[in-house]
C-alpha cells in the first residue's frame, strides 16, 4: 500500500531543490494504484509550501524527518523571515511614543509595546534603552502587517524573555546551526559545556549571544560555535578536545 509518508521517506537525507513537487493526486487511469493510496496527516516545516493537492519545495537543502510526521528542509539560509511564535534576539533601535522599534534581522523592523513586559503598567514602565538586546517572541508575523513582539507568554510571565546582554558577545550564524543548537539534546552544546561554563542565548533569527567567565573564554566559545557549523561530529569532538587540553 502506497502512503503519503512513503513518498517523503524515500527522499529523507537527499538534496531537494526549489520546484520539486510531492503530489498526492489519485491516478485517474485504471492502473490499480488509485485504491491503494492511504491518506495520512503530514506536517510540513520550513522549506515547503502547500499548493492544492501538491507540496512544493521552496528552499534548497536536505530533507529531514522527525517522528511521527514532521518534515522540513535543512538549509544553510542566513536571511531570516519572521514567523509567528518564534523567539528571537532583537536590538532596540528607537523609541516612538509607547512603542520600541526592534531590529530582528528581517526585511522590516518589529514593534514592541512597553506594556509587553512582565509587570509593566503605564506608571511602571520597563527600563529599555536604544541599543539594548531583547529576547522576545513574535505574536504577529506576516507579509501584510508590521511584525509585533512581546516579552511575556500567554500567562503574562516573562519566562526568560526581556532585556538581557550585559557584557557578553553577540554574533550571527546560519539558521541551520541555530536549529541544531536549539535541539533538546544538542550535541554541540553538550560538548562545549565540557570545556568552559558559559551562558548561551539562541534566537531563531540566527543571532547567538554568549558569555563566559572571561573575555578570552567568551571569544573561544564564539569561535568554536562558528567553526563547527560544517564539521562532522568526529571532527568537532577532536577540535573541542584539543582546545580543552590547551593545545590550540
């Protein structure tokens, strides 16, 4: 029996290009396959676009799969396109009345209300200055409206969001490396923790903030994160071991 999953699974690990199509149309001719196609639910992540009874590839990259039914294109894209619900690292660029303008690395700046902070009221305004880093989440993100950010969750709690970044180093990596760093059991983060203790904030927009005990350690951690992007697991562990032994 042919299934929707089978059509995706046979391509897992292969390079797909924009224009490739997964079609779920039933055959019209009597070749016997029309009654053997089982409909199943598929969740298409970044890199796919639904068009009627077809799923089109809109980014070049490697097809990845996560159980039970999530598929996405793993690409080395650097340009960020805002998406609702994603957490990002932004830079406050201006104050405009009751709104802060925030650069998130997209084509347009996002707006952040002063009331979108935990405990903020008209009398108790948050202390946010131009140039501050904010870890926030998109509540509105589409091509027809200005992106909007908040620093609170649905319960009104900060939950780790807000102004941060005293000292530390902010740098930019590819969106593919960001997804690897944000994985629940990220091997890169685990290997780095064996070298130096450090603080790490990762935004879905490709920005990474890191802070270690000293400036030298902070620079080492940042350089290792940028270097290991295109390394295999064995190459990365060898490099980290040499750094831990002080041979580099």
